[in-house]
C-alpha cells in the first residue's frame, strides 16, 4: 500500500484496473450520452438518388445558350415535387419543373433556379450558359454502401443520432452503464427523512454521491447506512462487489477511523493500492481492488467527499462508461480577488467560475469546513492551489477544473441577448 | 405576419408566448437537471448539535494554561465516537476524548487536536493557551430552522441535491418536462428502417430533432410522417397541440412549399408571428401561436433544420422547462484559418471549437449543403458570420454558439493529464 500519493498517481493506479465495459442494444433516441460500441456503416447510397437542392428547372445543359444574353426556350414537360419520380426522360428542348429534394429525371444534368429564369406559356426561358452538374446533388455523394458513417467509441449526441438515422438504425449497440454501489458508513448517520437524535446527522452523502454518479454517466445503487462495525462494513462491500461494477464508500477513512475501511477491505482479500493522497480536501481517500473491481473509500465529510469524488472517482466512472475523454474540462482562469491562504499542501478550493469578455474568471468561495455543505451550491469549479504557492493577486492565472460537466451554460454570461 | 425578421426579434416574439410551466413531485435522485419549483427551507438546525471537526479532546478552555509552555493535566473521563452522545458533562479538570463529528459534551467549550497534546496514563497534557470555541462547529452555524437552504427556480445539480438531502427532502417539487410534438412533412419521406424507393429518402429529421429536444430538456413526442397534403398537416398539427406543449414541424416551409405549413396553420386559426428569418441556413422558419401554444416550422433540410433548432427552438424549450438561463453559451473564439465566403446575409456556419492554452479556437467546417448530414458529426459550435462581413483572417475573433450544451468536455483538450 502506498501512502500520501499524488492525485495523478492515484488516478493512474486505479485506471489501470478499469475493464472494457460490456455492451447492450438501445433505441437511438435513448442512446444520447452513451458510447457507441460498433462501427455503423452506410447500407445504401446517400443521397439515394441524384436530386435538386432547390426549386427550379432540370434540363440538358447542352441546351443552354453559349453566351449570356442569348435565349433558349425549353418546353416544360413535367412537374416533380419531392418524393415523386419522373415518368419520362428529359429530351433536348425540354425541361422539368421540380421542387427541392426532387429526383433529377433521366437525361437532365443541370438545374436552374426559379428566380433566375422566366416561365411563360408552358416554356422556360434561359438566357445564360449552364455547365453540366450545376445544382445537382449527386447520388452517393455523401456515402457509398459500406462506408463508415460513424465510428465505434464515439459519444452519441444529436449529431450522431442524425447519422445513425441516416444509416437506417433504430437501435444501436452501446456500452453498458456501469453500476456504482454507494455505502455510507458512520454510527452517527440517520436516513435523511428522519429528525436526527442527539449526536446524529442526516446521511446526505448517499444522495450527493448518488447524484454525482448519475451525472458522471453511472447508475447509482444505494447501499444501506452501515454502523462503524468492521464485519457489517465488510459484508456490505462484498454485497456491492456482487451487484455493481464499482464500489464507493464514505466515512471510516480518516486517521482515527483508519482501521475500519482498510481492515474491512483486507478481511475480504482486497488489495489496497493506496491510502491518503497528498492534496486537500479529502486527503484520507482509499483506492483498492477486490475481485477485479475497484473500491474507492471517500471521506465522510460531505463536502470533502464530493471534491474527492470529482477528482478521483469521476475519471474512473467515465472510463467505465467506455469514454476516451474521461477528465473534467480544465482551463486557466483569472482570479477575481487576492488569495493568501496558500499552504504547504496542494489544495483544490471550491470556486465559482464565469465568462467575461470571452475569458474565464473565478472567485474562490469562502473556505468551507469539509463537513459543511453551506456555500457548495454556487460552486462550479475546483481551483487548484499548488503546494507552497506564493500568495495570489487579483488577475493571477490559476488552473481550474470545471466540475459542472464543463457546461458553460451553467455560468452567468454578462450579455443577455444572443450576441 | 412579419417576414425576414432578425434572429433576436424572432426569438423575442416567440418567447413572449411561453407560459409558466406546471409542476410535479419527483424523487431527488431523479431531479437532476430539472428546475426547482419551491423554496426549500431548513427544518432543523444545521449542524443539529455542536460538534468537533477533528479527532481530539474536548474540555473547558478556562482550564488551559495562561501561557505557552505551562502544563495542565486533565483527566480523560469519557470517549465519544461520532454518533454517541455524552453520558455526563465535562467538569473543570476533566477532558473527553472524541472523534471527528462527535457531539461536544456539556460543559466543554474547546477542542484540541490529538497531534498537539500528549496522552498519558488516562490524562491529557495541554501546554498552550486555548481560547473558547476553538475547534468547535457550532449548532445551527450553517442554517437555522426556516432558513432558505435552496431557492426556487434553481437548476438542480449534485450540489443542490446535497442540500435537498440536508433539508430532509426525499422528494421535491419541480417544473414539468415540456412535451414537444415533432411532425415531419414531405411526400419523399420514408421511415428510417425502410430502403427508400425511387425519389424517397429516410426521415432522419424525426430523430435528429427528437434528440435535440431531449438534450434541451424536453420530452420528444414523435408524430407521423405526413405527406404534402394541407388537411393531413392541419390534422397532425391539431393533434400535436392537444398532446404537447410545443409543436415543431419540418419541411413545407420554403418558398415553393410556402402554402403548406402556413395554410395548414391558418386553417386551424393559428396566428402567424413571422415567416422567414434574415439569417442562413434555415431561413424559411415559421413562428406561430395556436391555442396559446407555440408552433415552430423548421426547414425540411436535415442540417438546416438542426441549425434553426439550435437558434430558435432551443431557447423556447429551455424557457418551457422553467429555466432562467435559456441560451446556449456564446463565446469569442479565434479562427484557425482564413475565411472569405462572407455574404450579404448573416450566417451561422457549422464549426469545431476547441481549447488551446485556455483560449477558444474554432475551425469552420466545409460549407455543408443544407440537405447533407455529412460532416455534421464533428460540429460542436455555430460560427456567426455577420452580414457584409469583410473576409476573415487566421486568428480573427468570431462569435460562436456552443451547441453541445456548452460542454467543454466535448472538446479535445491538448493536455492528457489532469493539469
């Protein structure tokens, strides 16, 4: 077991144990934010026929005048809305009126816009030269049968769903959603619906960590509250390992309580990879592996547990979902105020980040007691304060982790209109 | 009916008709990304009792030495893990050993850390002065009963769920998810699972728009494919108005097909607010109101329909969900290449945006035919090209709309580690 490990090292130790996820078939409209587990190929030509991209007249370009100003009159022999195939070919001296998306009739090799020509007594008058293939979207121009339309391992979004639909897929193979079992330990904990008795507190961790698991792309499986009892904890971890792909515990990981989670893990034959990291808050985090599955022990302090989750558990869950890009977005931001509470230990402070004139700016929120949730509401970033960092001044750049899914729409933007 | 309206004006016309959404009760772990429809108050003091933030000894601060170096010996009379209330008060000359989170026993008003003192033969030796209230998290310090813990109209995220749990709420009042009925018109359309016959194409719009509705926070309700028939379209719009909060149509909105959607809307007594906007692509968009509900007519061209959706329908759906912040995030980005295809009309080109050294950079994707979906896959931004804009050079700043939920994690970040 290593101890006082750096964040990056702790992560690498855990990530090495993440297995390739299993797969399942889902309807494409239920596949958003899932990861594609197959290459999807075109089964037909796209477009399936040569078509007009606009409302106009199709004809033989060889019928068009040699020079601008010369006029030709072509007889309009057919009218084709989209979806209606031509009943006859277009011969020299003829034109077919057609609508956007209509199939180009046989014989025609160019289309002119309604607005560019004159229609008169059943004829269309064209007074400029037209090259072959003008305004024709050619059959198979986008994809040929067998072309890869969308590659395996892509995160599926609306753009991807439009292409899955194009390939005729109503259902698609995706990686399974990892199940994450959450165990909250502590004899002081009561269910949140109870009024806590003397010395007791509500078990908020089950829900905050559950919500974070869901936001990370996992399915939270809520375990029971477990008293500070070695055997009960060991039993509950074993149960988690049976029903889930990852087990998270809260509590029982700090110095005074050291024995509990570590001993419970050892009693079930787990390999302890590390205990304690070198950054705050949430220092006493545990990383372990049992039956090939990862167990992460988080602090019992509500706010510290949430911060350690973002830094340690989030990338592990993202990798379990089959994603390639597993980290929170991280950007440089400029401090809104001086900050002199730098320390001899690396820290991630809760911050509120916003955009101003295209730049990220950040306020460090008042330093929260690790056990308090007050103030956590406005936090959308973790601000890295390096070890032995000198005091920071207003406008100094800092590294920040965007924890709200990197979602800029969660930030205030100073402009209220579109631009 | 207004025509050739600016994007911002079209939006304002529609947004004025968005009603305040209804409410429903959901479990807190199902409430993520929903909008809170009630103020949530503290029902108890938080913390519910004065407690120790660390492992240490609780005692009377008046027993501590006057000066550093002087020693006092206090008899250890009790041991309190978290969750176990004291059985007796602490008198002068006494101390209680306690763990993080334990309740401060009556009489004690300060806590010293294990590491700062010496424990010996059932006594603790303190050799420095300790002020009252040192290391004590006071009862009610975060919230008093009746304090607002989280305000109405907040978007619920994991942070908010931790506070809902703190308030003892397992269920919470949120705004209902708006139902959005999607009608795809066009005699050329076939269901995506079919092999299209001559002149026919797969109806990808139903799924791309459906996916966009879901990503915007709405519930897509899939309508039928409707041929280019006035009565059938009118019937389907009426059905949509009955079952949903918003109706979106695709197709039948461009010049040649003008009559269809507009006439269908007029036939059911709808008020047409505008037809055609002054930007590309998706110019022939229709905004209307019928029975107090909004109908938006989008282009039938797959890519143009998706772009108009982002610009026009997205903010409408966001407002229907009860959100205050309804627009996509918009930032300045620097062009990766020159761009000279500027025009006399305002345009939103598909782009790929990424972060480099904390700055947004953007590539404009090859100009797509509005009917083609090829290349749409890599698009995560819309790049605004203003009307009559001079040719743009590499590194020129442009306004971009971040369409992938503003999610930075959808972008490549050049660094692979955490920082």
